[in-house]
C-alpha cells in the first residue's frame, strides 16, 4: 500500500510540475504579447506624430507675427513689430502648406531624388522671394534688407526638414520595416505557441 501511495504522489507531483510549466508558458506568452502590443501602439503614435506637421505651420505663423510662447502656453505679442502682415503670412502659408500642412503627408510618403527635393525647395523659396519683393508694401511691415534676410531664413528653416524624409522613399521604407518586424513577431509567436496556444 505504501508503494501505491508513492506512485500516486509521484504522479500528482508530476501533474503539478506540468501545470506549473504550462502556467509559466502562458504567463510568458501573455507578457510578450502585451509588450508587443505596447511597442506597436508606441510605434503607431510615433508615426502619427512624425506626420502631424500642422503644428509647425502654426508656430511659423506666430513667429512671423513676432509672437512668443508664454509659460502658460499662450502666444503673446512681443514689443517687436511683426515681420509680415496678415496678407504676407497668408501667402507664406499657401506656399508652405505642401511642406508643413496637411498635404505634407503626400510629400513625406513620396519617393523623390535629392535633386528633385532641392529643386522644389529652391523653386518654392524663389516664389516666396518674388511674391515678397513684388508686394513688399503690403506683405512686409518694415522692408529692410536685414529684415528680409531674417524673414527668409525663418521660412527656409521651417520648410527644409520635411521634404528630405522623402529621399528615396525613406519614410515608406521605415514604415514598411516596422510592419515587417511586426509580421515576423506575430508569425514567430504563432509558430511557437500554435494558433490556439497548443
């Protein structure tokens, strides 16, 4: 009789060990899956943040009005005259919308050569300069050469970074690399755990 109890005790212990292993595997898979989905959400948030450029255009408009951001997050007028009139700011906004506005997503997700980007930047800058020169009396508050240089530098600095994210489809490649990594992760989990964890 003691041997029967001994076999039952060993079998019971073996079942408990197997149950503990299965529970550990399930917990590890659940933690891995939670980490994966958290990383996926963060990546999605990063992509969304990278493609939201409306804030850049908004900030540029405030800078051209010579406004500064206060500690409480409100834009306030400075003691300096605005760089451009509202008509001038509207013209700049229209020219830079493909670089900084909602339409910039089309540019970011394009596949352009560096030469195409440089030509586009140059042509846009030339158009802005010509518009400012032709309409200096209605676009520029104080049309001096140094002030004009300052205005153009602010505008060029704002429009420069976005188009280079389209060089040889860089953004599309980065996004597809992330998607491939996600698909690989899912495939590996499915192979390891089976479709239903078996």
